[in-house]
């Protein structure tokens, strides 16, 4: 904590800084409620997106290559799959961010790990979305 | 940043075991495990896009004992994190915060997650 922030925070000296100004930049995440809120938004989105797969379990776990491609590549399945990947990988990146912020104390290592976390999930999501789209455009049946 | 004069909060070892803290820990553990599961999902979808040979390699792993164990762990983690996540969303509305309610919902989620994972596992046996 810097001297300036400390004095504003504890009000030991006269200051024109507001309590909000003093609080900004503090806390493990250095930000406000956006992370918390987006975690909830992605969680709520994942409720119906997860339940969708329950009625398609035999397709989802099919070992037959042609059947699996035809099913995952069909427009409705492919769109839900892409939405699921976006919501779940984003939710995972947000969740693992909190774990990193909680347990990694060293500031440099923390920033490096936070970047690695974000980059990894964005890369994995891009790979999944590209794969689904590629299958859909090359093998997908037009039903359902 | 470190300031040694600031007090430390007590950690896990001083508390009596409670079901609610078990679920809190499990929520984080399963969440982290599911994050690792993103690697499996990516492998699976990329393998499917890359051709039958790669897809069969994935299928061989999924049907191996270690693959089955990992996927079952992942299925249970998903069901647990899903149900406990809904428990958290209910808490976000300000409901269910009495000690009795929190303990009851914890046991409910824990038992239902095991039952749900077994039901999904059996229902998917046609494929896996």
C-alpha cells in the first residue's frame, strides 16, 4: 500500500479524496463488481445450455464417426455447442482467475499466470468454435 | 505490497468440520477440475474435425480405464458444480441463508450430484 493511499484510507490527514477514490486499485482483483456479475451472467446462461445436452446423451457420446459429425454439425446442435463453449470457457477463465488471485502472492507471477489463464481459455475456445464450424460446413446434416 | 504488521485471518485448521465448508471447497475444486476438462473437450472436438483416425484415438482414450475414470470424475464434477452453482444463485437472491437451510441444501446438492452423475453415466452407456 502506498503512503498516499494509506493516509486517504485511514483518514489520519485531511484529504479531498473520496472513500471510493481511496478504495480504487485496492483488493485482490483491482476492480469492482464486473467480474462478480459476469460470473453470474455466464452461470445463468450455462443452466439451459447444459441441460440441452441431457436429451442428446447417446449422440454426444457416440463412437460412430459419421453419426457424430452429422449430429454435432447440424445447425441447432452446432449453434448450442458454440454458445456452450463461449459461456463455459469464459466462466472457467473467470473462476480460475479468482483462484490465481487468492493463492499466488508474488505480483509478477500473478500477472503472468492471469495472462496465461486468459490466453489459454481464449485459444481453447477458438479451437473448439473453429472445429465445430469446420465440421458443420463440411459434414453437417441440415436437420435437426 | 506486503505489510507484516497486518493481522492474518485464521485458516482452515482451527475450524470444526462442517458440511457447508465441504461444499464450498468442493465447488472450487470441481470448478478447477472442469477448467482442466476444457482441454479434453478441445481435444475431442479438434480430433473430430481432423478426421476419423484422430477421432478414434480420442475414443480409444475415452473407453480406456483411465479415460473412463477421468470422464466419470468430470461428469460428477459437472453435475455437482451445476447444482451447487444454482444453490449459489439462490443465495444471490438473499434466500436460504439460515444455518439449517444451508446445511440441508448442502446435503441435498451432494446426494443429488452423485445420483445425477450415475444416472447420466448409465444413460450414456450406449456411447461410452
